[in-house]
C-alpha cells in the first residue's frame, strides 16, 4: 500500500484539470498522468500506441481494468477553487473519476493474483473512441469499471446507444418569393419528420432510458454558384430495443437528399447482481452511503468494451453528470475523496 495524502490526491486532480486535453489533443495530459503513476509506486506506467495513459500494478493473472478517459469536451473555462469546489473542464467529465482510479489503485493492497490496470483513454468524447477500441485488443479483464461521474454513492449500470445521422441536400436555387422550399426549409422539414416519428414512438414511455431521443447537433446552409446546399447532423440516443442500423431504415432521405450514419453504438447494460456490483454496494455502505443504481441517457466506453469483454462491468466515479460540458463544470473535492475511499475498499477485496 502506498501512502498518498488527501492533499496529494486533490493536487493530482487540480493539475490534470489544468492541462487542456480536448479529444485528439491529449498527449500532454497523458504524459503528466503516467509520470505521476511512476512516481507513486506503479509497477509500470506508459503511453500506449493509441495515446492512452496506462498504469499497471501487480503481475497477477486476474486483470481488473479501470477504464477512464483523459480527453474532455471542448472549451477551457478558468480552473479555480471556490472553497471545496474545483472548477474546470474535465473536473467532472471525466478527470475526476480517472484521478480517483489512479489514487485508489496506488493506495490499494490487491491480492497477489490480481493485476490492476488503470487506463486514461483518448477520444472518448469523439465518435471514434480510439482509446477504448485499442484497449479491447490489449486486455481481457475479469471485471471492468468505467470512469464516469455518477456521484460517490451511485452505480451506473447501463448507457443508451447512439447514432449520428448526416443529412445533405444540394440543388438549384429558386427565388425566395417562389413556392419551392429553400435548402434550410428542406432540412427543417426532414427534422420535423424525425421529431414527429420519435414523439409517436415515445408515447406512453415514461422511462428516459427507454425513449428514442433525437437532437439537432449541427445545421448549415450556403450557396455554391447556382446551387444551394444544406447539411444537418441529427444525433439519436437509442433505447435497448433499437439497433443503430434501424435508424437509417426508419428515416430515409427523400427529395434528392442523402443520409449516412456514423458513430454507431448499441445500448448496453451490466448485471446489477454481479460480484463486482455487490462489492461496490458493500464499500459504499461501509463509507456511510446508501447505494443506488442509475441508467444513463448518454453513451460511454462501456458501450464499446462491455459487449466484447463480456465480464462484470459497471461505471463509477465522483461528480454530478448534470454538469458535464457546462461552463461551470465543477466537482466537490470531499465527494472526490469519498469516491477514492470506496474504490480503495473495492480494490482491496476484488
């Protein structure tokens, strides 16, 4: 067991949040985190071929993977402390959970047959999820914890699926006083059809996890010579009973437009009664909490590794996910320390 003071744990999070690391620009943050791991007793720490920050403790055959992500949403609001609140991009999503992994692993006393692998994956915030896809080929864990904010006393069991649909129309322009729809009107007509169909699907469905939710991610129009062009990206959050491939069938293009899909991920849920889940519930209770289960309406790297690894899996980490991507993103440092304590208990007994 390595002795790491709470003040050192807080400094790690502050310093990592202070390093900008939007998707595809994670190299400085990855180098910093692996350097910290080497200085704090990890048996090995390195940046892998995908750019992931990886730390390893132990040499046992039973692999436990703690898969967080080191990239963040764009923008870089000022990093500052306000009492026990740390403000800054990634403080919640998801450097808070990742640093909790790193500290808890360093503090833990795992069994001799256990190997703990902490991963700060790249490009989780992008549709590519490059870091998680690379990790799939490198490890075969006995169980996996995904680093995402859920509050210190909650366990995330599942995430909805996703598809990004790119719609495009190009054609001859007509006078604005005429009857032909403009490129922008064509895009909005397609969106209204999507929205109406999804509203019909959701009729009578109370659970957010079971709904089919669309949103306009981007919409642009412009003129190229005598032609007008409109492009729109519609994002879909998919319930467990809808595959991404079904979306293209449900919402085909018409009127000369084209559609294509990308970033497809199926919804995925872990087993609430797994041994891993039971260990987390016991650890939360030992720290004075009342554990609860949640299902998220977004996606995470669980959607990628869960189906392939086929092991007990859940997501855990400090922070309020309602603050993800917001200018006032911040984490309560006391909650961060409580999450580290829960994780350390789990790693000592896994």
